């Protein structure tokens, strides 16, 4: 009975450059059940193309294809996958096994795509392995098998699937003569058991084993010779048929099998999986770190605000004010206002020449009384002999000015001449956060009369308790002078909530953009690595399709692999991110703020990043044409 018929089938390739290639020209051919056919002919004659068309791995450009029980005409890709899964087995010169996985996985692959459950699948695979004498190799890693063993595994795969048609493209091409004999023996056995076998070969010895030899040259069948009478399809059940055929209640791969296959697949490619996981780990770790640090930094911004800016109030006025107390007393008056911690009065003196024995500079001196260090947040490198506040006749010189004046070691109490008066230098101003210009100027100790006489512009700098600034700001002017509070201008921190909010939002925006950039880079890296991986797996993908995988099955396989990589990378990234947050917060002495929602978020992020990276590759992998990929690899 006819198993396959080709009617006037042509296959024309249209390469991007160069002329069209007519690989098959109007070939008509019938292959009967149980036949053993050899296809021979010169290289480039069209043998592989014919085999691919017979196996539904390639679409004819024109003509009709009939597989027993199907309607004549063109077969769509979904039907082709189903027909391949149920009726056709392939044996390739390059073996095409699942590398670095147990042999049994490769043997059962066709059954997997038919939806056969794990137990019957394993049973049939082991039976088929036993039939080719490789029972002991079932759990052996395919990459450790010899060429002959690998080809017999491919034959076992054909047997396990009980294919009606076995197509073999140069099956002995990579084998020595002893192994080639073994493989041919096995193929004969498959044929005796009822399957039609079609072998493409260059070897006359191989062709001599066939019942019929078809010679193809230049895309046409030039001869078709029966060498022996067609063997009767055995009336008695053949040796392997005693075992029951796998039960086929489903036509789609089972979800659990698909998950297990994807896991085995990523486990078999450790280095590549590791590289992909690493990209996810980096993306997730960066995101977790920036999100985590943004929470910690948020808390830190608030604290910094309360610690500094939010506690600074200043009052300034032009002296004298009516009925005012001596300027010397204003710091004490300010301290009597609730919430004030420190106060200093600073009175500007007209700019004048300041000189030492060796240099002179024109500067703006200030006279001060009160707690300069605390209230103005000034750091002073005090001379070892000096104690307490600045006394009349003493000066603190800014370190920059001291350098210009070539001031000697302050321990030896050098002096400066200011407007004809001599001052002993009691310390150097090394930092001044509220009055940054002080590093280039100098402050002079004063008594009550000095302050009131010299003054024209007075400034009272006040440092309040945390949160007390607005209240102090409202009470300070009447406390200094109840008669003319309107002449005193008060500078209090800007609306703290607003400024703090702006700074916090700025910090957050920077961190978020950094995170987004990290994610983009990771996705780009993953698109790249996954595409490279898919390219490297073209042969495997072609083989899976030859064995019945639909485009959707391949797309799902690559996606599930990406999800696994995402899960692993997400967990790894979470761990690395947490460590990074701890390291940064501990080194900065911040209180680490851990948000528990980061945990599921990290894993989800890993999955999203990895699937986004893999999506492109999944589509590409699904679309790969089996014939071209099996040929290319
Ligand atoms: P054989 O198996 O007899 O060596 P093939 O079937 O491989 O021959 O090839 C038949 C012809 O088709 C050759 O000229 C080959 O170069 C050409 N061919 C095969 N595949 C392609 C392709 N994908 N694109 C263009 N030409 C192709």
C-alpha cells in the first residue's frame, strides 16, 4: 500500500544573491509501506531536498504531497508538525541528540511531543534502547557516547516512536565500517518490523542493502530500480510489537513535561545559563540596591535636614535700634527664647588692611560675641594656650587668609595688626558652614563698647532645637527689640517640607533613572546572549521540530527557560542587592531600611527582565525552519 506519494513536486531556492536553484524539478514518486529505499546520486543533485520534502521538513514550491490518509495538496506547518510527530522519524548524519543530557531524553523526545506521559515514555524508550543493544546507556550523558552509539540512539528514537516512515540522511557518514554495519543492521530491523526506510547515501555498500534504488541528479529522478522483491510486511507481529504501543490520548506536550524538559535543557548548558543568570543578577541587584538605598537615603535626607538647615535662624539689622540693649547681651537674650540652643552676634567692621611682619591684606573683619562655633557651625583650630571664648585683643584668622599673611605657627601666638590695633591670633578658622567667607577673613574678640561703637550691620546667628526654627523665627525679633521688631529682618529655613520633598524627590529620581538604565542594559545583554544561544542551538531546534515540536512548543520552551533563568537570577540578585544595601548603609552609618516587598519584587523583576530578553529569541527560535537548521548544523 502506498505510504507517500509526491506528484510533480518542485523545490526552487531563491538565494538572496545569485540565480534561482532548481533543487527538485517536477518529481513524481511513490513509496510503499515497508519499503527499504536508497536515494543515491551526485552531490548537489537534490537528494537531501527530496528527503526533507518527504519528511515534511521543507515545503515544496509546487506539486502535491500525500501521506497515507491525508488529503493531497499543501500541508500547513501545524499539520506538518503533527504528522511528523506521529508518523515520521529522522536519523541524521550529525546525530542531533540532546547534548549533555541522559540518552533516554533524546530517545523519548518524539513521544514527549506526542503528549505521552513520563512513565510509558520511559518504558518505551528503554525498550527501544534495549532493542539497539544500548540498555545500559539509558542514563548516560549523550556527549560521552561514541559516534556509533549516538547513531543507534537515534535509531532507538525512531523505534520508540513506532514511526511508519524512517528517513535517514547519510546515517553512516560519520561512522567507521564496523559501526556503520551495526547501524545498517538496526535499520534493517526497523524495516523488518514494518517501517518504510528511506536512506540518502553516497555509499554503494549501503545502497546495496536496499530493495529499491532511486538515483537523483540535477533535481530529477534519473532511475528507479527494484533490486529485490519487496519484502512482505510481516504477517506475524514483529519482535518489538509485542509491547503495547504508547497510548496517545493527547496531541500536545504535557505542561509538567514541558517544565521538566526546559529545566533539563538549562541544566545541560551550565556556562551559558550562568552567563544569563549573571545578567539578571546584576540587573536585579542594582534595582534592589537603588530601591533599598533610596528608602535609606530618604530617611537620611530628613535627618540631615533636621540636623542642619532646619535648625538655623538668623536676624540682622542696622544699628542702633531704639532703646536697645548692648549688642554684647543679644546672644543671651536670644538663648532665653524657647527652642534656641546657641547664638552668636556678628558685627561687620569696615574693610581694612590687616598685616603681619611679612605681609599685608585688605579684608573684612568681624567682631563677635557668643557661641561662634556652635551657632555659626565654624571649626576652629584653636591655639594650645587658648581657652574659652574669644577675648578682646584676640582674633581667629581664616586659614586661607593666614596663608596669605604668612602667619607663623599659632602655638607661638603670632599677632596681626588690624586698623592700628594688635590682636593675638588664638586660632585658625578651618571650616565655616554658615559663613563660608570666614576662611578668607578674620573675627575679632570685642568687649561691649567695641561692639556698640564699631557696629553698623549686626547679625545674630541662632541655632535651634530640631523642628523649633519656625517658632524661634517668629519670636526672635520682638525678643531682641520689642520696640522696633519690624526693623529686624529674620531669615528662617525655607518651608522645610517643600525643600526636603524636592531634595528627596531629586535623590529618588536619580536612583530610579539609574535603575531603569540598569534594566535596559540587562535586557539588551539578555537579548544578545539568548539570541546567540538560539543560534548555537539551531540544530537542536531543527531536530525538535523534525520530531514533532510545533512553533509554539519551541517558543514556549525558550520562554520557560528564560523564566527559570529569571527566577534564579532574581533570587541571586536579591541576595547581592541586600548585601550591597547593608554594605553601603553600614559604611555610611545610616540606618538600613529594608522593605520586605522588595523580596517578591526582586524575583518578579528577574522573571520580567529575563523573559523580556528572551522574548525576541523565542520568536526567532519558533520561526526557524527545520530543514535549513538541520542542514546548517
Ligand atoms: P544533495 O543532497 O544531493 O547533495 P541538496 O538537496 O543538498 O543536494 O541540494 C540540491 C541543490 O540545492 C544544490 O545545488 C544546493 O546547493 C541547493 N540548495 C540546497 N539548499 C539550499 C538553500 N537553502 N538555498 C539555496 N540553495 C540550496
